[in-house]
């Protein structure tokens, strides 16, 4: 009871009695003032065992009662006397957070809990202002202490981290039992310097830091829950420092673990050396990540052939050379003196001078260039220490002539025939999986109806899938350690069919390997620090059909996320199928791609029905006749495809395969709609879909997804992609599919499909009349297969590559 209010009440009662006496006995006393009774309060839910530890955030409940009135409100406080800040509430419950600031050992060297002793006190106040007796409850509060770990530079008890005089330190924290978030509510950190309040050897010792600064860490810098980095600049070179960071949770507990492997970073600064950031430049046909430092010597330049008549986009990024450093800006210029620091007169047009430094400048589009142009493109990256990396790309513009109709490039790695002095025609009968290199050559290119060389007498060859077309053939199996296919050779042909296989695509490129099987040219060119000339050719305006299964794998394998190495899918979200990759930019497969799948059949897409007509003056393409596509692409079987006469019955299973491996397809659950403005040269927007699905792959139990597509947009020339081996199909289906692509998409003259008085227009799907018939079509028996040696001025006929066996 509040005794301070008793005396006024007694005085009031006495005054009333005196007034009655003075008035005389004839009047009766009708009212008598009764003393106010104090309210009471009782805690109904609260920690009750002072020897146990309770969570730091606790819901407490209480009840109040006033026998002669009502309870107006409650007042509560934590610890100490009533002079502390008090909380007034009309509620009967409250979630109260109790500080838990003292690290609590778990019996080992690791401390991960904190606790404090607290007393919770509450009283009730009635409508007369009288208060109850104070109800108190004492207990230990408890919290799981937060943790914090420095991310960069990575700390280690094994030694110091060497950095430049400018360093960016980042960290991360976790509060496992946070009520509102699992992030600590704040961080405190300090960079201990020589001669400071704590010697560096003690600052690197967790126990010493705790004794010196805990639990309040006065004088330390502080940051909020979302600020997890600190940049230091102008540190003294050749000097030692120690950086320490701690985290605090909602209960006031700090991270009690101090370790040189987590939150203590020992630093030794060095002079800013000559090695600047590591600069990487890339686009659809080029990826180079070895630019480093300010090297202006010719051997530091990267030669690159680019197509004429088209703008070229370069992208870049850089990584700092020193741990804890960071990239601050980029700039670029085209041609001129690399040391000329004259500012640009216009950022949009004055390319001959350096652009302004900016961290957002990470790409540039230059050109188009005329034929035989030689110009240097410069990129610079600068870090926070003003260390600079220069990238110099020596551009040579190559003009495509498209003078010849068609080139087949065999980039597979099937086995060669084996010679034998006693075998028919000097060769052993083919063994192993079908096809061998020579068997594939015959299956695709043979004229047919002529004696089959090295086969039993009287055996005539069947016609190849591409009989009737005028074409040349080339192989990438040259024995060289540089598998770059010459761009000037590709540019002689209006259309190129590039064939690869999954076995060859799996071979990892090396700089010295000469062992069998060789790496495929496509994988070599698509790997880092090489030039992908087949991509350049397609950007140049050449029609491309990439087929065989292994094409997507060859162009993506060397960019697979490290944690996924060996897996069969490549995605946009994992940073694998992104701009700068051939499958993304040219084939326009821009989402999830699966490689190395199995399929039992391929079905014509229900969407392969045409529907688009003129693609605008930039393309002059018309929709092909999708009606002539085979309804399904079937596997070879004895009723349609005779067994090869020079093989034994033991290998029939490899010829008549009910399913095929190495299939590449798009994930059907992820949209891959490609829509473009098909005529950007005129006012207005004409958005049209430009990627057609021709076939989907299936097994006996499920649909895999699109396996064959046709891109016919404005960003590059027609690109047909088939993620399966053409040689797995029955001859009739393979022939029908081939004629569709070559004649109906590429516009090539097939005497069986087009009149003899028309021929294709270079770089388009149209045909036009000519004054005389084209040259007679040749099969591979009449064509000279060529091995195109690297950087040779012209194709070189080989003696080591066999012709079809006929």
C-alpha cells in the first residue's frame, strides 16, 4: 500500500467528524469517508526458477485487482530501483527483451552463448492513484550469441594477408535465434595500427581484445545490419595492421569467438606494384582473360578477325590483383595513341580518345569496318589503388565473299579405318561403334551406285544424304595444336554445315595435347582465350547448321559453374547460358540447356507450320515450307536400312540403335521465346517471334524438350541447330530433313527440289533466275575433301584423309 496517502485521508475524516459535533446532536451522521484500498498485482506467466536460464525475449503475463475500484494501469521496470526508466502499460501481457551480454562458456574454448541475471518488477495503479505492492521475479536471460566472419580478404592463422595501401574488407554475420531477422542488429570494428592503444600482437589475440574492449567496445567504429564492408585507403606501405570485427544481436550479446580464421585479419601492406587488375574481354566469338598490367608490347596484343560491314560489341570485366582491393573504373578507345590523355569532345561520337572513367562502362559497340581494315581497340581497368590493366585487341576486318554454295566441316572424332596388308583394299573391316570416320563420310556424301571400295566384290554404295548438292568438305583433324578454323576460308561459302559429336565435344582443350582423340575445333575455339570463327562467320551473314549432338556442350563446357562440373545442365541463372556465349547469342537458346541426354524418337513440332512471311528489307527471308518436314525422325531399322555389308552381325546393335545418346535440348518448363523488331530500319515497331521449334525429343516415357530450332531474326544470319546425330536416323528421314534445311531454309539448288534455272541468293533464303544452269552437283566421290590447315592462305588437299568407301 502507498503509505504516503494515509495522512491526508485521516485528516479528511477528522474534519468531517468535527463538523458534525459543531452542528449539534439533532443531526444524524449520514456519510462516513472510508479509506481507499490498494490494488494488487500477480505475475501469472514469468520465469520462476532463478537457477535456470531463460530465453532473452519472453512473453510475461500479469493480473491486477482493486477491491474498491478498478486498476487503471501497470508500471514495470527491469533491474535496479524505481528511479530507472519505467514502462507504463494497460496491457496484461508484454514481450520483454532482456539483455544477455556476458559470454557464457560451454565448457570448451568456443563460446557461443551469452546470459545475464535480471529482476523484472511490476506494480498496479488504481483509479485513485494508489499503487500495489511490487511483484518481482528474478532469473537468468539467455541468448545464442551471433557470429561474424570476414569474407575478403580471407583471414588465416597461417600468416598475414598482403594487400595494397587501399583495401576493401567485407564480412558476413548471423544471429541464429534472432526474433525479427537472422542478421545481427549491428557490427563494431576497428583497424589497430602500430603504436595504438593495443599492441598489434595483442590485437591479434582474441583473449586480449576481449579483455581490452568487451563488452561495449568503446571507440570502435559501428555499422548497421546491412553495412558489411569497410574501405580503408592511404595505408602506409610496408606496415602491419590488425582488423577485428564483432557482431551484436537483439539481446545485446556480441560475438564472443575471436579467431584469426574468422574475425581477426592480420594485414601487411605492400607498395603498389606493376601488376594491375586482371582484365577479361569477350563477345559472341571471343573470350580472353589474360590482360594484366600496362603492357603495350606487340606480344601483349590479341589478334582478332572481325566481319566487315557490321558493328561489333565488346564486353569486359576485371578482377583486382590484390586481396581486398576493388575495381574503381573502366574506359576504352578505338585507335590512336594509347598514351594520349586528351578528353573526348563527345562521349557518343569521339571514339578516338579515351572515354571518361566509369565503373558502369563495361561494354562498347564499334564499327562497322571496311575490308582490310586494321585497327586497335583499347580497354583499361583501374582499381582503388590506381593500378591499371590495359587490354589491346588488334582487329582485322575480313570480308566474306560467299562465292561458293556449301561447305561441310567434319568436326567429329570418330575412329579412322585401320590399314591391313591382308585386308580387302588394304584395310581391316570396320569394327567398334558405327559409324567410323569413313562410314560417316559415305553415309553423308556418297554418290551411290558405284563399287564400294574395300568392300566385297559387287557391293555398290548407297547414295549419301547430301547427294545432289554442290559442296566442298573439310576436316578439323589436322594434327595441329591450334584448332582455330580460318575465317577467310569459311567466308568463301554462303552456307556451312558444321558437324560435331558428343565424344569429341567432351575432350578438354589443352595447349600441348597431340594425342587421340583430338579436341574438337568448336570446343577449342569456344574455350577461353581463343576466337570462335564459326560464330564470326554467322554474324558475318553466313548460313549455319550446327548438328550432331555435342554442339552445345562444346561451346558451354568450359564455362560451367565449378560446383556443377560433370552435371548435364547449363542455365542462365548459374551464369553459364549468358550473353557472350554462342548458344545464347546465335542459336538463341537462352535458358536451361541439357546435354548428353537420351532419346528414342524426334517428333515434328506442332508449331512448325510457318506463319511469318517477309522479314523486312534487312533480311528478305520467307518462311520455309514446314509441311515437307518429316512428321517424325526415326531410328534406323532392318526394314528400311540394310545392314552394312562389311560389318559382322556382332556390331548390328550399334547400327540399329533404338535410342541415341548425346541429345541436347531446351528445358520445356522454362520459356525461351525470342521476339525481335524485325525491321528496325523504319519507324514503328514490328515485333515478331524469330525462333521456331522444328522437332522435340522424346523417350518412351517423357518429352525431353525442343531439340531442333531455326533462328531467323535480325541479330545474325539464319542459324539451324540440331541437338542430335543425323547419322542415327533412317536414311529416308535424314534425307528429308537435310533437303528441308539446305533447300528450303538456305535456298541451295537441289535438282530434285528446285528447277535447274534458279539458284540461291547469297546470304538469304530466296532463289532467283539465272541465265545458265549452275554447275553440276557433285557427291563426295567427285568432290575433293580438304584438310584446311590453320592460317593457310588456301585449303590444302590432304593425303591422310580417306574418301568415302566407294
